[in-house]
């Protein structure tokens, strides 16, 4: 039993290191987006395999523990939640890479023909990720629920970006349609990043409450 | 033991019914896209909760079986794979809803200002979903691997759509930028749908081989 709890602690540490790494990448890509920094963006893309490898290791570890120790109730729920949170973290990593690719593509144009300040949207998404991981560490329902509400705000900004960019293209603000489409896609990637943070928060609620709160049941 | 195998059979039936329902929705949205049929699209959106409910039921059932019967090795791997495939099927349902929403939005314009034939891309994505589910039923590695290859073709078409639409907007083919952006987003939704089918195929490979093949390890 002692051995089992040591294994659970190890898993907790592993998922939190992955969380910390993914958070770092989100911060980096946010900064790269603000600075239109293709070099940093390329580095982010280059190091994505680290996240991928950690995800595979964590899943294998969880399965090993379930098979060896046959946990039940809260422990089993925790391990299944970790498998799913692990998956969401890896997919947040994919969204970071998607954003980085857009930055590389946009940086080919020397002077930005149009600027949209993603700071507010990216800050909210980053806060959602941080709070979802905090709620996991502290098993804190309040934090988890805050994440679910923030998601609506991110969606709202995404819709605003859409209108802004559509109007700018229609008004012929710039001839570079590719650039504008990249801007639009970035807002979609940030939104999906926030969606994965929401999934993590939902998993935490499930872990604490033992009830599945997906599909807006909580609202 | 007999009881346990009956439970596994039940889970298999549940996940295949969900798969069949999701396949049906994919076919419906494909047709609605071709016909620009907002009425069918609205119906698809309206009935998404059926998929959501089935997902929740399947996950609860899997957890119950793991907790009660403490399966190991192949049986445990099967149940964990079902939990993940379940999740991917539900997200395919979300992509179908996203496409349906685009159709509703585009149908507000009486005469399509620009046509893109999504049949090839949608057919491939649909085939991927079908083959990934077949590979699950038959535990067939070949089918699963075919899905992974088809995914590259879908990505290629997505990139072609991007260039086509970007050029059409730049050439002023239509003043309706919103319509064009919707077309572009549809190609992204189909691509994500195909991504989830790829995840399912990867899970099947994992189930059969006992090795995680994510992140292009197979290629």
C-alpha cells in the first residue's frame, strides 16, 4: 500500500512537470506572438517532441499502476483523470506549435500590414491553464469552476476577432490576405488551447465530485 | 469471469452504437454541405446532445467495469482505449456541429458567391472514420494503418483549400468575406474530424500491439 501511494505521488509529479512545461511553452509563444519573433517560434516547434515524449511516458506509467495495483474508487478515478488531462496537455502543446507556425509564416512579411493585440485573449487562456493545473494540485473546485467561466470570455474575444478581421479584409486594409487569415487562425488556436484547459478543469471537477460535468451540465 | 466478458461485450456494443451514430451524422452533414441545406444542418445541431449523453454513459460504464472487475493486460488496455476512442467520437460530433453551424451561416446568402466542392475531402474523412471503427471491431492493424496514411491526404487538401480561398479573396471574386472565411473554416473542421479518426486508429494499434504509436512513431 505504501508502495502504491509512492507510485501515485510519482504520477502526480510527472503530470505537474508536464503541466509546467506546457505552461512555459504557452508563455513563450505568447511573447513570440507579441514580438513577431520567428526565431523563438521555430525553437518552440523544434522542442515539441519533449512534450510528446512526456505524454507517452505518463500514460504508460498510469497503465502500469492500474494493472499492478488494481486501484478502485477515488484512486482509479484519479488515474483515469490523469490519462485524460495528460492527453489535453499534449494537445495544448500542439496548439502552441500551430500558433508558432503562424508566427513563422507571418514574419516573412517585414512590416506587419495589420496588428491585432492578442494579449488579452492569450492572457485569459494562459490563466485558464494555470488555474486548471492549480485546481488539480489543490483539488480545488472553485478554481476549476472559474476556468469554465473564463472559457466563455475567450469565445467572445474569438468572435470579435472574426468580425474585426472580416471587416478589415472587406475594407481592403491590406492586400495580404494570407497574413489576415493567419491572424484569424491564431485566434482559433488560442480558443482551442482554452478548450483543452476547460477539459482539464472538467476532469478535476469529476475527480472531486465523482460526477461527469461535461457538455455544460454544470451551467 | 463469464459476467465480466458479458460486460466487455456490452461496452463493445455501446461504443459501436456511438460510432454508428457519429458516422450517420458525418454523412448527414456531408450531404447538407453539398445541398447548402440549413434545415438539415439545424437538425444535426439540435440532436448533438444524443452523442454527448452516450459518451458520458460509456465512460461511466467503463469506469464501473474497471473498478468492479479489476481487469489487467489486454482487457485493461481495451477499456482504456475505449475511454479515449469514446472521447474522440464525441469530439467528431463537435466538429460535425461546427460544420453545421457554418452551413446555417452561409445559407443566409441566397446564391452561393463561390463554390468549393468538399466531396473529396469529406469522403476521405468519412472513410477514415469508417475504417478506424472497422479496425476496432476486427482488431485489424492494416485498416488502422491505412487511416494514418489517409490523414496526410486530407491535410494536403486542407492546404489546397487555403491557397484557393486566399487567392479568390485577393482576386475579389466575391465581396462576401464572411462567406469565404466560412468555407475556409469548414476545411479546418473536416481536417480536425480526420485527426480524431486518426487518434482512434492509433488507439486500435496500441490495443493490438500494446505499444503507443502516437506522434508519428509509426511512420
